[in-house]
C-alpha cells in the first residue's frame, strides 16, 4: 500500500526502474499496475517506459507478431 508521509512508494519504484535503465515494469497486482501507470505519467516517463501485467507480458512473448503466423 501507500506510505502516509514522504515519497510515495510507486514514484520511488518507478524512479529506481528508470535509473536502472528499464523500459518495462511488470506486475501481477492490479492495484500496483494502476499506481505505477500514474507514476509514469506524473514523472513524465510514459514516453520511454511502460507498465505491463505479467499475464499480458507472457501473452506478448508467445503470440506471433501481427501479420505473421
């Protein structure tokens, strides 16, 4: 959940991922997905990073690209 004072945990995690050079943050939690997406927008990282549900990430990895079968 969220911290009551200080920096919000979702903003902290997005900053850490950005500093590490990540372009994708994966989560299995619907609450975290929305909180992290909000942080991407707030911190203006939404052009260079994305937050994806783990199930969606797995589906992306096994589905052939559009137009290729």
